[in-house]
C-alpha cells in the first residue's frame, strides 16, 4: 500500500478551490440567505417585554391619550357627542373629523389602560423598526380607516385607539411574521396567526352585530377590522416596494 505517498501527491489546494466554487454559487448564497432569515425569524420573539424601552413617540402617544381621557371623562363629557365616531345610520351626529378625534377618546379606565398597554407592548418594537415617520403614518392611517369602517358599517358611537393598535399588530404580518406573542398572557402563538384569527373574529361578530346589536357585546368589531385592513395594506405596500426592513 502506498497510502502515505498518495496523501503527499494529493493537491489539497485544488480541492479547497473546488469547495469554494460550490459555496460561492448564487444558488448556495441564496440558500444561505434564506436560512439565516428564517433562523432570525424563529429567534425573534415578541412578548410583553418593553419595560424601560419605550420610545419617545410611544410615550407621547400615551400621554396624549391619557390627557384627552381626563379631559373628556372628567371635564368636558360633551366631547363624546362631537368627537366620537358614529355610523352613517346616525347621520345627524356624523362630522368629518370624527375618524381622527375618536382615536383619542376612551369609554372608561379599563378601556384606556388596556389600549395603552397594547400600544406600549407592540408599539416600541415597531417604532424602532419603522422609524418615527412611518410608525406615526401607520398609527394614524390605521386609526382613520378604522373610523371610516365604523362610519360605513357601525351603529351608535365608537371611541378608542383600538383601530390604530390593530393596524400596528397587522404590520407584524409582513415585518416579523414568525414572531411569538402570549395570547391572554399565557398561550404562545405566532403573531400572523393571531392577526388573521382576530380579523375573522371581527368580521363574523361585526356581521352578527348588524343582525342584532346585542351580538356585538358593545365592541366596535368593524372598527377593529378597519384598523387591521388599513395596517395590513399599508405595510404590504411598504414591504412590496422594499421601503421597510423585514425579518
């Protein structure tokens, strides 16, 4: 056997060059990029961990919402008459500014605490990803479309930042679809599944509330649906045109 001589004759540099060629092909580079992207998606876990990381924009939105809550609830309750969103069936109460102003009114302490918690939980990560301008655009566009949906399909008055917040959550479908949240603070679920599930829930109960308002349980389901659609479409446009960073 001539094993030692065979090893000495073997050109390891040639083999190294062949391996480099394989790993430098466009196909392998694409595979490597996709693998890294998928791994990053799996590792990107969004839970309620925004303590101490609030952005200035999110803080400002919370302060403004709390300010208008105090103003409308304790000082000028008549604000609800002019600044809440009303359905077209209450046409005498409809004013053009309501899809915007209704975002800053809330129906009670539990309502505003829950909404501000959701804003604080989801908004900070999103604000850092999108930047201030796009984040505010997403927030207000989603909120206004929420108000317009309520105008078209809702009955009675609707208030709250929920529509804008639904738009923020819908944005995660494109920005970080594999991210995980804790549903009801307990059940881990992919955020894209939560968004799609909530959209179906809002549509079904929105239709049921048209049949009989009792089935709506006092929740503005069409407002939520409008916010989800607004945030989804806007973020889809940004993603499609590579205007935002995705994971």
